[in-house]
């Protein structure tokens, strides 16, 4: 993956330099902040600013120069860029020796060291205009120990799993807290110790309850109020909190005790549900529960969240089913985000007729009470519910037609790269027309409103090296469309192991083999002179001149020739995409077979040998392309519009 800072750079030619190279267009190099200002073994020093670069563009170093304890300090360290505005370096044992003196080790440093007052100078080096320098004054302490201090814990009103923020100073950051003995790699932690009283249904005293903190910076740290600490609530805790930094060595630890903060209060409320979205949810979409106090499914902790619905469910035929306390409709989220969002992807069951069944399989209206429940070990606690109406919409099979970068490379063979968008539009229009009347949507961008959908990858050449036009490489036949989330593309190991071609997709370059002059692979015996007549004006291999973007919609013979080439190639692609999507949906609707039996003029799900060029391309005089009556009936059954 390309680093973020590389993606943000624009390499442009700024006029020919003597070397013949253009220059990088970079932001000016600046250093705006240096954090933290207490350095110890393992500290990751973070710089913010502008114009930072990484190894693909240039290199950066930082020179730390100044005075500390009456001696001059000057040391250079490599700097790594995380982004154009963020970089950093690590305080190592070797760097500490240079910052203090040549014989010092991290354990020799004072707990509260003399300040190093000076300047941090960042240098950017590299070719093509990369070089630059920026500086910032610094005053830092280089120490072996940090004493933590806490000032506040927030919020006071909390719910199960709440993230509590601890404000203060001296918190150990990730990677710090190694005593440095014998090169052992053990890290320290800032701990919070709580002592006080819990009042509520189960009152009790709390003594030295130890909670590890995760520091986000030197002055802020967090922890979650998981139920193993004080329970699920509701309750109120009142007491004190004390911070301790625990440094780790190979065989022992060192505790640095900080202050104690009195008057700490947590009011633990019941888990509550405050909202549902979307208002109309469909199979394959994310049903989101909003509220407070949701707990993730955690086997080690013994927690999980579920939502119980009690009320009425009205089906598409008007029939009403009641769900009471004895038989609620139960939703178990797939994931919990923080403790405020619970996500459930709507998936159906498999009915006795081998069709989708249960919630999400048909339209419905749920009206009633949605009550969240949290489980901790052997305890189940009901929270505060929400009266709401939730609509379940009809099933929709969303198809993302994913045109890979190699697709446009493949269009070079047809002389149509410059009009790629017009070819794509035509192909998708063909697919949409084929599936008109059933609940299938074709899109050219990844869906953001569905989690589960079918992806069809359209690319240049056939990776199977078999001259295939297209291939659904999924394994088996999905009768009933039980699986929404499929991919026609990439590599399928299961198909490979079974002896089938493993790479799926639609392969545009293979369509050129319908030309009698270029025929190869599976299309050889189906070559058509009509193909050459259509593509000769634009296809280089047939002596044509590639189409230009400004020729789309142009008049005259040339404009008509370009338009016909776009139409025909779009039809070929759309026909193949529709055919492969049909396989993914469980077609042909013939038991034990993937294609319609025999040669049926115009049938989309006929085997490839029975679908000649003229039919696929919808040339004049060819039979109209349709689904067989039994295929159409099957599609209308599994994906009806109403």
C-alpha cells in the first residue's frame, strides 16, 4: 500500500532542470510542535508540521543541539515520516548516551533531570527540489522515571463499557517504561488504583482496584469501565483514585507512586437504546442500534449484547404476528463500536424450501419495544428500551460492476480507450435492461449502503490464459440466492482444487477473438465477419484509427462508426456480465445444470457455444436477448419487486 504521505505528493514538471528531471511540488518544511517534552528510554517523539517526506521521496534527520547540566549537546537522529504533517523518532539507549554523556545509561538518569534547552533542527534531503531545513526551540527533560499525577476523571455519568478519560501528567506512553537492564524488552504501564464505596443493589467497598491505563499523550489516558471492575449497575461509586507508573525490568519492577485524587464519582446507568437506523432496512444492510452501555461479544470477559423486540410484526400480506416476553424477536449484533453503537448485518436463515427465511427475507413492519440486554457471565440485565417502528424492505441484490484498471488497457486493442466511460455506461445499461422487473441493482461504485453485495470484476485479459469471455469462479450453484456477498473475480482456491478454472471475472480482450483475423481460444470457431465490419474503423489490428473522446456523439460517418463500436462492445460486455450474474443468482433454473438445455435463440443463460456474436452483440436481425420463461419466473420468485 502506498503511504499516505506519498499519495499526498504531486510530482510535477516545473520546467526542465539541468538534470532533465522535474521537481517534487512539496509544502514548505516547518516544525510546529514537539511532543512529549519528557524523554525516557522508549519514548516516541512526535513532530507535527508540514512538508515531511519518506524514503520514496527523500530522507529526514533531526539535530538536537543545546545545553543541559552545564554541558553542550549536539546529536543527530533519523526521522521517519508517517504523513506529510506528522513524523517522529525513537529515544534509544544509544541516543540517550549522546544526549547525556558517553558512559551514561538509562538507569543512570535522574528521576527529574536537568532540562535540555536548545533547538531541534529538521533537515530534508533528496533529489528534485526536496532539500530543506526547519527548526523549533525546545526545552525537554531527559529522565529515567516519571511521576504521574491525576487531576480529573470524566465523565461522571457512565454506562457499562464506558471509556473514562483521566487528565493529568506523567503518564507512560506505549513503548516506555523499560528499565533497560540487560537489553530486556519489557515495557511499563501507568496504573490507576480505585478505593471507595459502591452503592446500589449490591453495595460493597472497593480497595485498591488496579486498572491499567492507555495513554494517548503525556497528559491524557483512558480505560473502560468493563463489568469485571464494578459490575453492570446501576450503581454509584464514590472514592479516590491514585496513579502509579510501573517500570519493568527483566526480573523486577519499579513503582513510582503519584498523587491521590479524592472525590471521584461514577454514576453507572442502565444500558439504554436511543435509536435505530436505517428506518427501512434490507437484507445485506447494516442495522445500527444507537445508545449507551453496549458490550462486545467477548468470551474471555463473558460479555455480549442482544436486543429483544416485543410487539407486532406485520407481513406483506397484512398478517400480524405477536411477539411477547415469552417469544421475543432477538437481535444479536455482529460488532459493538465503543459502547454506543451496535451493528447487525441483516442475514437470513435457510428455510425448508431452500430459500431465504426469517427476518429480512420478506417485507415486514415491526412496531413495539426494542429492549437492549447485556450479559456478564451468568447475569443478564435488561436496559431501557425504545418504542419504535422498523420497516423491513424487499430484498435487493446489489451488483457492483467493478472495472479494474486493466479494463482500460484492454480497450486499447479495440481502439476505444479514450471512450471508456461510454463503453461502461452501455454495458451497465444492458445489464439493467436484462434484469428489469426484478430486484437487482447494478452500480459502478462500491456500495456504501449495503455491507453484502455481489462484485463482478471486469478486466483486460483472462488470467486463466484460456481465452474465456467471462467466468463465475464461485464454487457450486447458489440455488435460492442464499448468499448475497459473492465475488466474480480474483482467485478461488476451492474451484482450483476441484479442477475448474480458478480466476473469475469478465475479460474484455477475449472479445477480439470474434474477429476472423484475430480469432484465438474459445471464440475461434464463432468468429464473425460482422465483428470486423463494426470494429475495422477504430481497431488498430484491423487497420483502424482509435476513437477520440470528442468523437462521442459526433455526426457523420466517423461519429456513427465510433458510436456503433461503443454500442457493440458495450453489448458484448453487458451480455457476459448478465450471464455471469445469472450464475451467481442460481441460474439456470434447471436442476443439476448451469445452463439452459439446448440452443434457444436469445436465451441469456444458454451455454456459450449457443450464443453467437450477432446474438450477444444484438446485431440487426438477431433474436432479442431474454431470460428463459422458467429463469425469469425463478428470478421473480427470489427477487420480486413487490
